[in-house]
C-alpha cells in the first residue's frame, strides 16, 4: 500500500457515537497496566522542612527564559524569577520565600534552573482575595498572569503553555492518573472542595463553557469530584493510558488543525482556586513517594519544585544503586538526589538503576519477568506486581511494523506511520496522521513495548518542535 493510504480518517466510523457527548462512558480496550511494587500507602504524612525549591525552564516547551533576579536577591512567594522572552506577559514566580541561592546554567549559558533557599516560614506576595463571579475573563487572565499561575494551564496541540490571547474550544481536566504508581487524586484533594470549585469556575470563564472532567468509571458517588459544579463529567474505563487527558480529548472532542484545547492537572486546579480564595500563590502539593526502592511508600505534603533530598532523606533503601525519577517511570525525568521536583510532576518514583547484566538476558524464562506479550510464563499471573529496573533488555534494531504499538495505543491514529513521517520531516503527512492530537506521554507505552527500542517519545517531541517551527 502507498504511504498516503495510512492517513487518519476524518470520521472514525468505528468509534461509539456516545463518546462524543458530555456525560458519556467510554471503555478503552487498548492499553497496558504495568503493575509495579512500591505503590504509595494511602496515608498522607505532614510536610518536612523544605530547604529549597527550584523552577526549571527546561520543564516548559518552546519557552525562552529571561532572568528577573540575581543570586542573593530576597524574594517572597509570588515574586517573578524569570519571564518568557517571546511572551513577556507570562511570568514564572517562586513558590517559596527566601534568597536566590543559585542560577544554574548549561552549555552555551542555557538557563537550567533558578534555586531559592527557602525561609523557615513562607512570606507571600498579596494579590488580593476576590470572587471569581465578580471578575470578567480579562480580569481573571490578568490575575493569573501577574501571580505566575498561568503556566499551570497548558495548550494542545503541542503541550505548551496556553496563549492568553486566544480562546480554546474546550478545557479538559483529568481527575485520575492511570500511569504506574500514580497518585490517587481523590485522596489528595479530598478536603479541598472549595479551592477546586473556585478553580473550575475560573476555567469556565476562560472558555465560556463547562469544563470537561474525566473520571475513572468506578469513582464513588461520595468523591469530591462528583460534587463539582459547572463540569461535564465523562467516565473512562480501561488500562493505561485511559487517565491521560490527551486520550480523553481524542475520544470526546478531537483536535483539528487551527483548534486549541486547554488542559490543567486536577491538583493545579486547586492552586488556581487558592489564588482567588486566599489572594496568594500557594503552590502546596501532596506528592506520592513511590517505587520498589522506597522503604515505606506514602504521600507527603510538599510544594511545587521542592528539593528531592528533602522529600527522600531517610526514606530510601540502600541495597542497590537507584534511579530517582521526577514523575512516573514512563514519562518522568531522571533527577539527581540534589535535584528538584518537576514543575508539572506530582510523584517521585525510585527504582533500581539496572546497570547489572544477567545471563541470557531477555531470553531467559522466568515468572518474575514482566512482558506485554505472552513471551514469559508470568502472563499466567495477571495480578502479579513486579520490581523492574531500567534495563532495556535488548538493543536498537530496525524500525519495522510489528503491530505492537496498536495494541497499547487507544487512539484512531496509525502510530508507526506518524513516527516515520516525523523522521522524514514530512509536514503534510504529519498533519494527516494526527500530530495535532498527540504528545509524548500519549505514546509512552509504545516506547515501552517496542521490540526495536525506538525512542518514540523523543521522536514525537522532535516532530512537535518541527511543526511549531514550520507552521508558526
């Protein structure tokens, strides 16, 4: 068949029409749940001492930072650390008060992070309490921009910070995460209904319609999410990536060329709400510390950009060399113990480094080996949890069509042909094959199951960068 025969259908006939109505229930059959040891116990521990926080410009796609501080400056929570050169109205503010401890740069003086040494007690810049109902859309946007809360709102396509000058066709919020060892947002936000509702009301005014809220099918009626107003609740069932907001958008309101959809993490909705309820940038979060190398996986009170050392000190095993990940094992970023939590991350995962070599490698059979296929006898124990390390169990091979991606990718898109179009830098094919609808996290499972060990997320990320460069 010709390459052109694999374009994305304009009208996905095989889709259930009910998926496109607010309040629908969607059951996704494609995907893969990776059951790992080290799930966080549903206990929230009080916050330890936060010694430092950092904002990393590398957490934001297509953003060129311009510094607004220097080492030694005193700052309050809500003070500007840097701005976006292209959009100077978008500000990035510190989540804690204290002193600018370090400004770390990389090659060619690329700004990597701004580190703030935290005060014992946080001092906040006052932005003024106000009721969202009394503000118009422009006033809400100005408040979000001035306080530095605006970067919490992201835009699809491309997964970039939303453009405050545009109006999205919809706003989507996923209230559950299906990734390995992901945090339970129902537990985290159980006592924050007021802030959540204020955040939802704010988002409604930004898009002039109800917010689309994605819930897991078995969400109890007593959940804080089912009581929210001004939302269109849609239930999703099935394996990961059912909790990805990109997958939910695809099944409810697909993105076409020229359209925008805004997305916000459910815990960030509460931060937006606190800005208006308390009049300050209160970036407190509850973080899941999970993974097989954590002594007692639990939830901990913390803050956006917190020090990894503060969160993990005395809580990790010392038996093997470890990989600390800000985020989950599929899409997270490797960090050193002296590093800091990613801007959009709500969990820290610690697993074995995997720098050991085993006899026969992947060819050796075993009940303790996880596989997405039936290669190992472990498939006979579907509820078994595994301790996995970072080994590839293979090497780079030719990028061929195997049908593996399609088994774990629940979108009406041909993933292999999209990736090949990216490698060929064919803009037209990339558009036809659905580049506007996907971001790297949506294809993370494709990378996990890939026999060829293809860096799927890196390829897709390069494709998004190319699209932004060539179409803007």
